[in-house]
C-alpha cells in the first residue's frame, strides 16, 4: 500500500529495519532457542512491519484505526 501511494523510500526503510530484526534473531536467538528463536524473530519483524506501516498510512491518509 505504501508503494502504491508513491512512498517507496518509506517502504524501503521499514523493510530494512524489519530485516535487521530478522538478522539479529538469526545471530542471537537461534543459538539460544533454536527454531523457536527464529520464529520469535520472524514474528517480531512482521509485527514491526505491520505497526509502522499502519502508523505511516494513518498519518498519510489522515485515517483513524478503531481496534
């Protein structure tokens, strides 16, 4: 959605930060927790991507999210 409104740079930075979380989990969590460490890192990176994309879209489109 962010790419569709012409904000590809923002999308790029969100994805780079998400990838950084995954890389951190590979080096720090997998040796300690095995596959569960990878899954934790994957989940955290997906949550990060969702939350920051949602925040940016709400500000950009001046929308409100009702949870």
